[in-house]
């Protein structure tokens, strides 16, 4: 998008009727483009449309080669966006930058920043693979609930496109519209997120897990492919809560959840079932492979306690695995209950083993 600064001209040029008419036509065209973008913004309810549709429209309508958004990392909105939308199209239009770096470059200014000199200090904000081609840059801060959370960025191959000293009013207007869109989309996406996710761990909740399990069970039956399910819980979680407090207990659950996601495949489904109980749905996985995975998880947790300050809190899990080929498994409910039964068998065996080790006589 062009900043609307115009070179100084003499009085005759300013009073030239043709020039006046041309300026009016240009302003009408800009107003039309803004109106079209605003209409588009009002209809957007998800991050994908925000990043793909709106930014594409800005690029196309104003002829800007590069348009993207930078967000300050480790914030509610950046975490929510990265959780809900991790597509290639998002990565091309979103740059997450740490707060310290962002503020060192932009500060707390709300006015757009125009640059066409040495852009090397701003490389952390530029699109990957394109930084060496950009010659001028406009960074317009965007806010949420009155707080700066990032910026709308536009860049060009030409050094003349965004020159310091140019009028930035149109850039500010566009940033305000994107901020409004971001606020609307965030509220809508948060409601969607809470409908399917456990609010503490971010894992799928029990209701959604059951829906996914029904779908995967039907698919496995139809195509005669393996399907296993693991039911697991945390040993001595009550002791963690009692000894270290409920806030630490919450951190403990989040730590375990993050590790489960890290060590399972993208096609696996990890859900929080209730309390300290978790379910992992393993499409295309026979029972023996599923058991090996859970044994690896047991070993991983035994070697990687959660570190809270200077305290290392051990993590121990028990699990049960059931497969679609097990006797008595005829529907999703029996697959789930089979894994649940084996979980409690595993816990009983582990407690018996611990008792025998402590009291061999």
C-alpha cells in the first residue's frame, strides 16, 4: 500500500483543475478499496481467513509485494494462533518475535515506522527467505484491548515505496482495521477452542475425544486397519498436589500433556479424559506397537522429571492398551473400557511389586 505523501509542488500545480480531479479520483479509489477490505473484515471469524484473505486483499488491492503480521511471542493470542492454525499459509504470513526484540526495534510507539535504509536490524521481523530483497518497510503497530501485541508489516522491492517522512495516515487506518478484525477473531476462536479443548492442558477434551474415537473405530472397521487405544494416568498425583500445592499440580498436568504431544505422531490423538487420566488414540497401530510406545513414555518420564524452581518432581505413569482385534471389543465403548481395565490391572501389579520390594518377607 502506498503512503499518501506527495512531493511539494508549486501553487499552479496545486490549483490545476485536472490535477485536482485526478487527486479526487485517486482518493475515491482508495476509499473504495478500504471499504472492500472493511466489508471483508466484518465477515471474518477465524485466523485462517484473517491471515490468508485479508492480507492477500491488502497485497492485491494496493499492489504491495509483501504483507504479513508480526506477533509478540509468549502471549495469549500468539499461543492461540499457533495452536489453532499451523498451516503453511499461516507460516508465510505470520512472524512470531520475542517481546524484547520487538520492543527494542519498535518501542511502545503507536505510529507507523517507515524504513528504507539499512534494514539488517529488522531482519527478525522480515519473512524468511525474502529479507534480502526488501528495500523499504512500513511497520504499523496493532493492538488488542489497548495493548500493543504486534504489527502489520508491508514491504516493497523499491526504496521509494515507504520513505521516512511520508504521510502515514492510511497505514494507521489499515492497522486499526486489522486490530479490530484481530479482536473479533480472537474472541470467536477462543470460544471455539474452549468448546473442544481442555482449558488447562490444551489437549482435546473428553467429549471431542469420544467423537474422534467413534470416527476412527468406524474407519478401522471399514478398511480393516489396526486401531489401538491407550488409557493412562499419573501415579501419586495426589501426593504432588498435597506436597507442592495445586498450582504445581496444574503445572505437572501441563508438563505431562506437552510431553505426550511431543512423543506421539501427528495422526495420534491425545486427550485429557478426567483429572489425571489421559487417552491416546493410535490409528493404524497394532496393540504390540502401542504397548512399546507406552513403555517408551514410561521410560521417558522416569528419566525426565518436571523441574519446578530447584525441585525435580518425579513423573510416573501407569497405562493400559486395548486393540480393535481384542476379544470382546465390538464398539468404541468396549475398546475404551478394555484399555481402562488394563490400566487398573497395571496399577495393581505395580503397587504389588512395590510392596514386595519393600517387604520381601
